[in-house]
C-alpha cells in the first residue's frame, strides 16, 4: 500500500510539473536593426530603431511555433552622387522611410529555473515605405521614386529569457541575422542585405 501511495504521489506531482510548462508566450520588445545594403559604395550601412511583439505556441515544453511583427521608425539619409549612371554631375539628395517585418517559424526553448535560452528560424516578408527628394538640380539626373517595396526576409538567431515570476520573464538579449532581399536601381543586381538585429523586452507566459 505504501508503495502504491508513493507511486500515486510521483504520478500526481509529475503531471503537475508538466502542466506548469506554459503553452503560449506573448512578448513585447524594443528592436534595433543595422541595415547593411550590399552595394555600400552607394548607400552605407545605417541603423533603424523600433519595436513590436510576437506570439509563440508550444507543442511541448521545448518546441513551438512563433509569429512576429516588427516596425521601425523613419530615418533620413543624405546622398551625394558624382558622375554616376544616375547623374552626369554632382547631385545631393535625401531619402527616408519605414520598415515593417512579419515572420513565422519554429522556436526551440530550453527551460531551466534561472535562465531559458532559445533558438529560432523564421521566414516571411518585409515592407518599406520610401520617400526621396533631390536637394539640388544636376544635369541629366534620373531619380527613381519607390513609394513602397515588398521583399522576402529570413531570420535566424536566438536569445535568453530570465524568469522573474511564473508568468513574466525579462529578455535582455536576442541576436538575429536578418536577411532581406530589397531590389532597386542602386543594388545593380545584388538584392541581398545581411543585417544584424538586436531585441530586448518582456515575455508573458500562459
């Protein structure tokens, strides 16, 4: 009888521990991305700041699927063109725009009491709104205005969560490689951009 009661306690507490593994997570975050155009001789790398959130559903204690949405504020960049395919003289211009990304993919999380590292791989799309302006006239200058552009993107990386309570965790770091494929006249056939992304935020578990 004692062995039977002991076995019952083991099964009961084991099932309770299993039930405590969250099935879903909602995160809100700050997001920074270092946008790195491949044709850096025309457009140098620049920084974008923004934020967003994600929803993750876990099929078991480790493996889940994640959907993520991020938005980045407009930035103004100044450019000088001298005797290029776009200008036969010296031309100065500026451009600014917004970037939005939406992705989905698998996530694997390793749950321990004090730290919970995770890795992820997501794919989806990116959308940009761009406004261009010529600040000075130049002879023979051709400007292509792209008010909006959609591209494929792929994100792979990971980070760590630090549990504060059973339902709230702090995410101090998430580092990802974000590949986008924006094409325009300045990329000259090379449409890949390999960008570094950093995120930090709060995770709510259910």
